[in-house]
């Protein structure tokens, strides 16, 4: 839904997005950065993000779902799209027709691919220890690669794995890397694309990995990381809303459902038209928002479409509140909610319009 009327929006800075892409690329100068734009580009708007990167010459994108892949394919015919999530055997025909590259994630789908009558482009995923999608047994991996390379209708374009702990446990990370390196050594003819790093691994380890050709950049494309050593990346999303009403409270007046906040003295409460149905979750009630570079506390319970802010005399109807992405960072909100920055940005719902800014 595009909603142009409500005074609540997520501002998406496309200059920052491109800056982040280039920053990652500068860490891996001889490799290609694949933007991961699944889950609506982590909430930033997959189509707009892709269009902006396309203008800068990016031609390879990764998503999770076939629906996401087809949405992109409708727009550009000259891009490569890799679907990282599981493909269903019945959908191989659609992948073939729309040139969607998909993941071979177990032996069952490998059989369907080999027995298919359609021309298919795929990437084989190796499970090196994440225990999610991917084939674990080295013999099965090698046999599948051999069969696919011998097939006339299958183009085995890539080989990849995914790390579980690139940002927080080097020992487990190294075990996965060793497993991948061991498998790479056994392969007679490597596919043209080998990609194993996510954002954290791109910045921290990719320069040491000789056999890869691409990296898959998700969270850091959007200016965020879980690493303590931050690369020079800039957050892309700011969540904003405008004060639509101000209530002058007298001592004893209470605010919102459950009347959980009651004024002890004369107070002013500003109402913002944003609530948990927008992805501004109820647990945010312990936090603040920014208005005119100053923090103001959220009071009462967050409603589906609105929340309440205790303000001073400086604040008036029409003032812009920044809920995150300004002096209150996305990471501050993640800490407040006891979660990770990924969840904060992907939770912003589709009824919040995305407003794109670029120089
Ligand atoms: C297979 C795969 N590759 C790459 C990524 C991007 O990871 P990150 O956002 O940590 O860069 C993801 C995200 O979850 C993923 O599932």
C-alpha cells in the first residue's frame, strides 16, 4: 500500500545506500558485491533500492522468495536474480521461464532439478555448520556438482555457504570456513561464482579468502552491523512522524488504553500517528523520540495507530519527531527491544510510506 496522506513515513537515504555499497566493495576490490534485498530490502523497499543500485551499474541481486524475485524480474530483464530461500519442485518451470537463479539446498531438490525438462540456473548451497538450508555430506556435494555439470539442461552457476557467527564467534566461523575450503579443494571444476561472506564476513575476513568471486551484503548495505569495529557505513532509514495533537493534562488526567500513565502536575502530551501496526512495537513504551534534536519520553501504552509523548512548551502541532535514525539510533531501539537491528528495520510495516531522498 502506498500511503501518501498520513504524516508518518520512513525516510530512505539512497546516497547512504550507495556509499555503503561502495564501502563494502572497497574491502573486496577484486570481487563483486551482491546486494541482499530480501524482505523488501530489509524494509527499505526492494524495488527502489534495486533501481538506485541499477543506476550505478549493479546487475546481480539476491532475495529469499520466488515472489520477491519475480517482482524484480518484472522491472529489469538484464539483471541476475538469485533466490536464497527454498524453491518448491513445482516452481522450477517458473524459475526457468523468468531466468531466476535458485538454491539447491538438499538432495531431494537436486534430483528434481536433474530430472527437470526445463533449462535451469542454480547455485548449490553447502551446509558447513549453520544447519539451515544446504547439503552437508561432502560426497553428496561432489556427486551433485558432477551430475549437474554433466547435464545439458542445468547450469550450475554458483556454490555457496552461509556463516552462523561471523560477527560473534571466530572459532565457529573458522570451522565453517575450513569445511568450505576442504570441499572447494575436492571440486574438479569450480562453478563460475563462489560466494560465502555475509556483511560481517565481508568486512572482517573476506580479504583472506582466495577462492571466492562474490560476497552477499545484507545488513551493512543498510548502514548497520552487529560488529563492534564499525566500518564507515551510514544508516539508511529514519522513521519519522508529525505531532498531530497536543493535550494539556491536569493532575490526575490519564493517557491511553489501561490509563497506565497519569499526570502528577500540569503536563503536555503530544500525539504521534504511529503505532504498533506500523512496526513501532508496544515494547517501545520505555523509550523516547527525538523532536528538535532533543529526546522526549514515550508515555502510556502504544496504540495500534498512535503513541503519546511527554513534551514541553517548545513543541507544537506539525513538529517532526524522529523515532529512530537520528540521535536515537536503530541500535538504541534494538537494545530497548532486546533484539537486533535487523528486526527493527524489517518490522516497519507496509503501511508506512517509504520516502526516498538523494542528492
Ligand atoms: C543466505 C544469506 N546470505 C546473505 C545474507 C545477508 O546477511 P547480512 O545481512 O548479515 O549481511 C543473508 C541474510 O540473512 C542470508 O540468509
